[in-house]
C-alpha cells in the first residue's frame, strides 16, 4: 500500500541560469500544459455541467443583445436587414475580448494565494482563461450562423479565413490580459475599474454603430488610435462583409495583435518574479 | 564557512550561496491604484528596503532531515519561498536538485462544484504532475482517501473529513525529493492520523530530503541531524541540531 515511487523526471533548478524569463516561462507553460487543460476543463464543466441553461445561455446572450439593439438602432443607422448580422458578428468578437480579459483578472486574484506557496508558471491562469473563451466563442458561433440564415445573408468564401482572424483576436486578448493581470497583482482595485474602461472601449469601437459614423468623427482618429479596431475589422470583413482584407489591413491587425502579445508576455514575465513580494 | 563547497556536488539536494532577499516596500501601505496615483502626484511615494535574508549560504545533502529554527519574522518563510521557487533571490544563487513539495494546506485549489475525481486531476496538475503520472496514481489515491462512491459526487457534498482525506491523499501521493514541513499534521480522526504518520515515515525511509520548520526545539533535536538558526535574516548558527537548538534556547530564553 505504501509503495510510493519516485517521480521519473529529474529536475535541477538553478537561479543563476535563469537568463531570459520570457522564454523560460514559455517552456514552463509547455511543461504544465496538462494544468492548463485542467483549468479550462474546470471552467467549462462548472459553467455548463450542472445547469440546463448553461450552454443555452452562452448562445442566448449575444442573441438577446442583438435583438434589443436591432429593435432600437436599425432605423437610426439605416442598415436595413443587414444590421442584426452586423451586430452579432461584432458581438461575438467583442464578447470574446471583454470576457477573457475581465476573467483573467479574476483568475489572477484567485491564483495569487497559490503563487505565494507553490511554483507554477505564472501565466498559466491567464492562458487557461483564453482557452475557456475560445470554447465559449465556438458555442456563440451557433446563433451567429442562425442569424445569417434567418436574415438571408450569405457567407462568402472569405469566411474560411475566420481561423486566422480569430488567431489575431486571441493574440491581442492574451496580450491585454497579461498587461492587466500584472497591474492587478500589484493593485487589486484594477479589477473593479476595468468594467468601466471596457464600457468606454466598446463605444469607441465600431460594434453597435457602423464604421462610417466613426470615420466622420474627429477625422477618423478615434479608429486610428484604437488598437482593437484593426483586429476586429479583419474579423468582421471576412464574415460579414465577405471581403478579403487588404494586405495593409492584415498587416496592421497582425502587427498590433502580435505586438501586444509580445509586450504583454515580456512585461508580465519581467514583473512576475516580484508577485510573491506583494502579500 | 569553510565547509561549504563552491559548487553543488552529486549528493547535494539544496545549495544556497550568498542568498539575499530584499523587499522593497512602500513606507506606507498603498493597496490601490487610486491611492498610488494620488500619492504619486503628491510626490509621496517613498520606499524603504527590508532585508529579509542576508547572505545565507547553505548546503543540504540528499536524504538529510534539516531543521530550520528562528523566531517569528526571522526569515524562515522567506527562506522556504526561495527554496520552493516561489521567490527569486535578490542576490546569490539557489540551486535545487529535485521536486520540492511544500505539502500545501490540504485541498487548496479544490473546486466545490467539481467531482472528487475531477478535483484530483486539477489539484495534481497544480502540483506539476502530468496526466499520465496522475492516471497511474489514481487507484492508490482512491485507496488511501477512502471516499468510496462519493468520488463521482461534487465536492460540496463531502463532509469535512472526506475533504481533508482527499486533499492529503493527493498532496502526498507523489514522493517529493525535497519535502517542506511547515506545520504540524493534524488531519481527520485518529485512524487516519496514524496513516498519515506512517506515510511521513515512509517518506523519510525512502531517502527524501526533509526541511523541517518548527518552533519546537524538541522536535528539531529529536528528528534532525543538522539545523540552521536564523535571526533577522542572518544565519546565526549552522551545524549539529543539538548545538543549534541550544543556541536557540539561549537567545529566546536568555539562558
């Protein structure tokens, strides 16, 4: 009964050999991939398993918002029958971004007590949150397809580029999540302020309101200064507009998304060594 | 300290060389960003440094039971955090050979809505084990925890005893190379406590290195071969447990 076996791997940790914390963290996350899988599983199971409405709710939420906004705004914006599809496309992308970034803050607060006691790759909770968001988005695509069918808007071949635009959206969300999580490790009240920032950000991005209206405000600078805009634009272009984004549109979106991820990853891993100093 | 080798050897488990940890703390506790911003504008952010560990050098060999003594705030927890990789030292080198297990407070990381089985997987991956390693250990964990069919039920339906048994079984299913014992074990009923003691003994017999942190001089004297005495982050004495305990006795009771 007490035949306890030694773990197979031999691990030597040497603090003087930890040269690049960003790369070191990447390796650690890979070693702890089973943990990330378990964290995603936990979030999915607790959300969907024991409630009948769980899965339905993820689909009904964007659908409900879409119906309300369509009733209110479709006459104002003069987009006619395409407005519901426009809204739900943007909402799927926006919900992914807003939910993952907000959830990563809470995951960080939950994890901080563990970070004080055991070694874990510090990015694992944030990475897992993004994974959970991807599963939820997959479910949210069901009402999206439904709306396109009902309102008779055809999908073009460009929709095949959805995975690429989703990848950029994921990279951007992960980058922002990492930056925010670093803040929240030092100042927990950031988690309370973030929803306000998020509301402002939503109205500064063409999600409910058509893009043309923003180009008329302040000479279009609102869009040029908004890092989320190029990322959500390629998402919308391939699904809703049915257009291939130009090379420039891809370039800006990829530059912003991957740049944000790189900055977030390096900033987080530079600072993560001092997380445990903050009791 | 002439007995310290400059490089870790084959039989070294823990090697610390000139390790210092310096906390940089704001003079007044600034807990929120709002407060921080206000004080930043007012120019009122001042820091003071606090040396939690000062130039600590230490070699622990494999299989040794090593005691750490010191008063509250002497730097014991900081030393353990540095050894368990939670904290990077400000200066110096930390070299560890093997898996360090802090024997977490049982069941931290458990989720009440998940079943016992799901919680085993979650908790074991938090401790750094892979899925393959966990699947191999499942029968043993179940056998030890004595949960029965409840393993398929959500954790919120468990009694506190079952909760603790499951937590302990997962935490001790793997033999760590280096075990950190920071608190006295008191889990469940007498029969289960007996099983825990047996498991602790098997850890020792199997050659794991044990770091024992205790206020009790008697415990350290009876269990450890060597010990370390910390005071204000400095190593006061390092050597045979009996001598170090005596010194500790001396500084706390002044005799």
